[in-house]
C-alpha cells in the first residue's frame, strides 16, 4: 500500500487542500512524538480547545488517528493506516515546509 494514489490524494486534501490543514499537520507531527489528549494538544500547539476538537474529528473520520480511553481520559495516537503510509505523509510535510 506504499504510495497509494487515493491515500496521497486524501492526505493532500487533509493537510494542504483545505482550511486548517496546517493545524492538522501540526497535530499529527505532535502525536507522532507522543500520544496526548485534546487539552494537552491545545496547550502544546497554542490552539483553541474547540479548534483541536474539530481537527481531531476530521482526522479520526479520515482514519489518520485513533483513540484510547473514555471521556476526558481519551488519548489520541496516530493510526496504523497512517503508520503504513508515513512515507507519503512525510513527503507532503516536506513539500509544505518548503512552501512556507
């Protein structure tokens, strides 16, 4: 499943082709290092809690992250789908870094 064109298209849309893409990119980059909950992500990225909640829903819906726990104890991790396609994610991440 390396460099699947549909996966690449989905990632381009999520991280570059829609509003909030850079915030979602930052969330994934942060979760790659360490799993966190919504509040911790908001503090770590200096973003509004509600904005983080929105991006988390979008990322979850598109199978980029998974969660463990319940209610306030929910911790988010990158999904196995994203891990399998990490090469594609990093390629997009590098291209977006160059465009800044």
